[in-house]
C-alpha cells in the first residue's frame, strides 16, 4: 500500500545520483538524510546556482571542487538561536547541573554545533553555574565553514535581542551583554568563552566515539536523518556517554523509534533530556 | 481520472481556528484519510492547536512528531516553530530550516513535500489567511495531479491567502466552508 509511488521520477533519480556522487568523490554521506528536507534544500541550491537540472549540478560538483563548500552550505548550515527553547536550558540548569557538580571534571559534546548558538548557550550557562573551569566542551560538525563561524562567534545584532530574551527566560543569572561586544551591527562573543572548547570535524554518519561524555546536547540535528541514521547516531551517543551521563535532544525529537532507546531513561521528559542507564556498562 | 485519495493537507492562517472548527469536528468516526494541517500562529502563542481540537473532534488529533508514520483517520497539526514534511514512505519529517514567507511552519513546505509523496492521491485545501503562503504548494499539488480546493475568498475571514492560491492555480476550486465540509464527507 505504501510503496513509494514516485521513485521513478527523473528528479528523484537525479537526486540519488547526486548524493552518490557527493559520497564517492568527497566522502560526504547524505544518502540517509530525510529525503523531503534534502530535496527542498537541493532545489534551493540548484535554483540559486542557476542550474537547470540536478544532473547539471552533479556535473559541476564532480569537476569543480569549489562547488563542494557551496553545496555543503546549502545542505548543512543551520541557523539557530541561543537558548532556543529556554525551558530546555532551564531544565539543564536546575536538574542536570546539580548532578554534574558532583564530578571533578566534565566533558560536554555539542554534536552538530553548526554556527555555535547552542555551544555558547551551554558555555555561558556553565560559567554562570561555576562549572566552566572544570569542563571541556567538544563542538563538532561536518561542515568546516560552520565550525569556523562557530569559532568566530559573531552574530547579527538584530538576532541578539531574541538570544537575550531566551537567556533571561532560561533562568540566566547574568546579562547576556556581559559576553559580547557590539559593533557595526554585529555582536562578537568573548574569546574567553572558547578557552575550554575544542572545535572539530566529526560526522555522526561515519565517525566513531572520541571520548567519554557527561552531557551530550544534539538538538534538531537528527530530524534531518532518516530512521536508520538516527539509530546510528543514538547508538554513538550511547557509547559516548559515561554511565549516568545525560543526552538532550530537540523538543520534537524522540528516541522512541531507536533500537537503543532501552539504554536511556527519561530524565526530564517534557524537555527530552535522557540519562544513560547505569546497567549494561559499555 | 480522480485517483483514490490517500491524504488531505490543509493550510490556514488568520481566522484559522474558526474555519477549522467548521470542518474538523464535523468529520465522523471512521473517516479513513489522514488530515495534515499547518496553521500559522504568532511566535509568542505557542499554544497547541492539537489540544484545542482534540476536545472538539471525533477523530484522533495529534501534533505530528518526527518520523511518525502518517496514520489513517488521524488529524495532525504541525508543531509550532518547525516545518512539517511528508516523506515518500509516509512518515513525517520536521525541519528547522529558515521560515518561508516569514512562516514556520510553512504551508508551502508541507504541501510541496506531500505533493511529492502522494502525487495524484492528495487533496490540498487553502483556507483563510492574510498572506500568500500555500499558493506555491497548491500549485505543486495540482501539478502532480492532486486536487486543489480553496476557500472562496469572499467567504473567508481573510481573503489574501485564498486569492493568492487561486491566482497561481486558476483550476483550483473555490468553495465555501460548507461546501468543503460536504466534499470531505463524500470523499
């Protein structure tokens, strides 16, 4: 009944071939991304690059390496907000932090950090709670340009108003303006916020565990994956978490469909914060 | 030509609650198609449409979740501040991509993805609204052979959205809410 009726459409064939080309030539694997979103982004890319077909885009991609970063920008860059969903950060602050305080040193992984909004939110929260000095933050993404933007920490000033409001609602104990300097319509976040941050290329599709984490925050990244890829990522998080470590995902995401869901217990259910069960040490 | 229908998508903006109230509660238990709805809400009013309509409707009403299979006889609302898309395998995907025409969720995003997924088996309905969202999406649905219905602009609380849809898709059928309700009953 639900066999995909449209698989024979030329555009769909072209998209599959394009993703295959991207993988074979550059080892970026989008073949298990959620197709409806990727199709939308690819259509946008094709249109703005002035190309008539995805086959033409594939041709350019294979023969012109400059095309890669341009296409990756369309496929991966995600504009977010600092303290997006303030109640999530409030729950981290009020319910997760008291547990984290009991550890002498902490590792936090922001997986799929894109341009850094979630990273800075957590660093600021940890500073406010007095945990920053004992924490190493790992900020990873597959897109090098996004990582550079995250490392620069510069955002348009008009977005900072929203960030400020979110920060206040999240229970922020300081003023967000303590952490940036405004000039020429931009807010440049303080370099001291990055002193414990390691920025790194890492793919949830193909890379492995790189450390034992106390907290992993990966919000609204896995919505772009299909179920099999979500499952891989969640498995990777399970392996990467210390026993009793915490995992936070986006408010509309779920572990329900994952084969790894049994390894996690609800910690703050309505905020999608989970805790790795202590049994089954991995 | 009309293929057997498999799903209905609805987009509504200003005046949405009233318009949907004259359509959704009228659907009887046993209605077999999924109905997927995008409503624009002001960002500060993150109230769940699903909760509002759950009390009024005989059918099951839910907020769509990422990777949820699209179930028959269920009314789904897009969650606030996410785009809602339908995949070819009849599951939902959410996205945080930039707003389209200042809207997230966007009617166009839902409609275009559903047009890809369901082809001629889809019905698209554009209701009242004060912007132009849904017009491109409805054109995509009709382009794939699906049915396009638009609330008659003169009968809509806000006529801009139905007008924009009709302008882009002259073959879409303008209907009053009563006529749309009757159409859904017959489907």
